[in-house]
């Protein structure tokens, strides 16, 4: 594992448990982690966003990220088959 910033001794390091949670709404992520991995996430993105506006913006960004990920994956698969993806 590599990091961009330096990590100080004793500093918390976190990671994502599943790429499934990148693209779902806050409610979906909570349900997925509890149902599949059997724990309640305590991260900032799930627990500490009390403003519904912040949650809405986050969910919209995750929807856009899912779309972009799918589009890039499609172009990569096309490129691997020998076609020009552009």
C-alpha cells in the first residue's frame, strides 16, 4: 500500500472494504456493510454527514463516478480487443 501524504506514528489509516460501496447511496452503503460484512461503518461519509444537502451531493457524485467507471471500463475492453476506443 502506498500513500500520497506522509503518515505519522499513531495516525489512523482507513481503507475501503469493497468497491461496491463506492457507487451506492449512503443508505445502500450502510445496508450493504451491515448485511454482507456484518458491521456498522463509522466513517465520516456515512455517519457524520448530518446535512441532507451534503448527503445528496455525495450520492450524486457517486452516481456520476459509477457512470464514469462503467464508461472507462467499456473503452478499456474495446481497446483490449484491438479496436480504437476513441
